[in-house]
């Protein structure tokens, strides 16, 4: 690793084509400002969807890429694979961890193997439209209410909470609009929390945050409202439950092979069991985002956090 990482020329990668393009651009703008505040003199923001991006990243002389992308092409291993080919170090997880975490059905298989509690689910093939008999079968197997999600999207886009059998088929159609597989999952009632994790070889959990909303769930609208409206820090849990959630978040980080950071979301059920929902390999980096909020609670200012991510990107 360079002795003084602030001498590195940094490309902040943003934008893209996913549903989360605008969020990515907001994250990237704040990251660029934070890195400059941390002492980095050369920080360029590159929109991967713009003409000339490939030439700019390949021939720009960048020492490291800060990946501030969310959703398809940015969080699923695609951009990571391109950076590997170009031999440019980059923040956060590699190709395999990114793709596994992004694909919820595969991530849940990894969680199960690692002994992390998950909700019962069924994964439907791309394009599958359930008839009435299949709807009844799913409801009998998984119960109600249910969550229906695209297996490979983020920020709650395409997610529906289903409370009656009649709502299930339309919810599946909505989740499948992007052409991918669909996850139908038993809803876990309880306290929603998220646990950020920092590190490569020896990751550690940060302060757990309780997510409080007035909506049915933490959807794409609530997520980008001011943090103080929805984040309770630290999460209000019994000490043993709190510690268990942190342990499971680190276990998920390691099981998936994450680097730099991750943020795992859980529902804590009535028995105090944290049930994992998903792991985000590139958490949001806006003023309303959860991981920066948790880091601030631990005394890690946003510029320091962004510098740490660059350091971790340059560390084995």
C-alpha cells in the first residue's frame, strides 16, 4: 500500500444504467467531496454510462477506483471484472462476492451453509407467471404475509409486501419486470436493523442501526429521506441479541468473501433471533445513508471513512 494514499489519483465510478443511477450520482458526489476534504488532490468522478468512459478509465493513470455504483453493472461484479482486467485496484468486494451478494437466492444458500438464520423462500424462474394453483401452493408453503423481490436488484426497487393471495401474482409480475428471477419469501415480523461491517481479513461490526418507518417496509422512498427520521442508533435490542446480530453480520461478510465493507440487513423476530434479509456490498454513501451514520456514531467522520475505504482497496 502507498505510504500516503492521498497521493493516489482516484476515479470515483458512478451513474450507470440501473434503477439506482441517481442515488449513485449523489453518493459519488459526496464521496468526491469527502476524499478532497481528506487530502486527496486528484479525484475525478466518472459516469460509466457516458461516452468515452472506457478510454478515460483505461488511460487516465488512476491508482485506484472508488466504486460508488449501485444495482446492475455496478454492484453485481460487472464493473469489478472490468477493473480486474485493467489491473486497477478498487474499493469494496471482488467479482465473486459482489455477484453472490447481489443475487438473493444464491446469497441465501450461502447464509444457510454458514448457519445464518433466513426466512423460508421459493425462487421462481425468470418469466414464470404462476397460475391460481401455483399461487395457492406458494401461500400454503410460505404463509402470509410475503415479500416478493427481484433476486438481483437493490434499494427495494420492485419489492412488494403481499398480504392476500390475490396480490401475489401481480407482485411477482412487478418483481420480474427486469427479466430476472423472483424471490418469494415469508415475511418476518419484528424489529428491522442493519449492521455495517468494516475490513478485509479481520472484519469488525460497527454500531447496529434500528430502522423505523411509517411505511409497510423500508422502501426506496423512505431510504432517501433524512436519516434522523428513520435511524435509531444504536438499535434498541437486548444485549445478547445485539451481539448476535453483529456476529452474524461479520459471518455473512466472511461467508460471501466481502472486502472493505458490507452492510447486512436483518429482521429480529419475537424470539430475539436476527433473521438476515440481504447483504449490501456497496452501501449508500449519501447524507441519508446507513453505514456513514453508523460510522459517525463511532467517531469516524465521513472523509476519514472514505479514506479508509481507499486504504482497504490497496491492502491485501
